[in-house]
């Protein structure tokens, strides 16, 4: 399936989901996309019982989609399990027949350790699901207190700043995405590319930081190809 032709329509997707007896039911059927790498990262378990983290993509009518941002493990009952490649990433595609149970129990268990696993996978390593936007990443951890029992920071502003740091111009990863867009309409037309927050290659903004970071070969190459335009305060101190 070509996901580039899909239309983001949260209202249309929500209309097909019914909460009943602490279950979430798909009235018209749907598909759920979740990265296969989630299994390796403790964010999914696919066996006799299937559990996935609620950070996923829900597709209806093979055309309309929305994203869920629930930092908790959910037990699902798909009618069929397939795999599909989206870009360079392998995804599980869980199919649900009309009227079938999507989530077996909405009374979820809080797990504060799940916050770190999510942060490490999506922010630190930059493995962002295909359907997530600049705004989604900024709000990804906004409700961890409610669902996981703890927060990464006192205010979501800090996490929004981190999200703006890892979001880059798709045509030039050295440029911040926020410098490319001027209006909300532009944001909806052009999605950013996401870099790992721990990336020395793209994340460090001065020569000293690059050379003192990990992966020296990549750091040196970045320092040579993209030299600093000004001397940072910390560099002045180290050189004095």
C-alpha cells in the first residue's frame, strides 16, 4: 500500500471506534501500523497474546488515517497479521474485521519504564513512525503522567524544544525544520525528516562538540563538511 496517498483524517477514524465494556471496537474494520523494531525495543510483543505500545497509526478504508499517542501497552486482537515495508522501515500491519475488538481492555497498566523506552527509540535514536508529524512529536510525551504515572519534565515546553531540535529540513538536515516553515498550512504540506537527538553528525553545532563526541569518523567528517560559522563560548574557554 502506498501510504503517501493516504489522507490524515482523525475525525473519520474516531467515528469508527466504539468504547464498550472497557473495550475498543472497530465498527467498520481498520488496520494498525506499528514498526517491527518495536519488538526488539520492548515496545511490542507478538505471540499467542499481542501487545503493542499505543503509539501507532490507525487506517480505515485503506485511505484515511490517524495516530494514537498513548504511552502504555495495549492488548489487541487482530484478525490477520501482515508485514509491509514503508520507506526503509518494516511494519507489522494488524488487520481488524468490522465489528471486531481492537483493544481488549482500556483499563491499562501504568509503566514508568515505558517512557524511557519510547524516548530512547523515537527521540534519542530518531526512529519516528511514518505517520507522525512535527506537532505529533512535540506532544508525544504530554500525557505520560496520566498513562504511565510519571513525566519526563515539569512542563511539555522542554520536550517541544527537543522535538524542534530533531526535526530538520527534508532537503538539508543541517537546517532546522522550524526555520523552513512560516505558517501552519506549510507545515501540513511539507513533513520534516527526523534525526537522532544523540546524533553528533547533525546535532552538534560547533567543531569542538563534534570532535569530543562519539563516532569520531562521522564527527570529523561533519566538522570538515559543515564548519562552524562562529566560536561558541565553551570553545573560547577550552582554548584559553
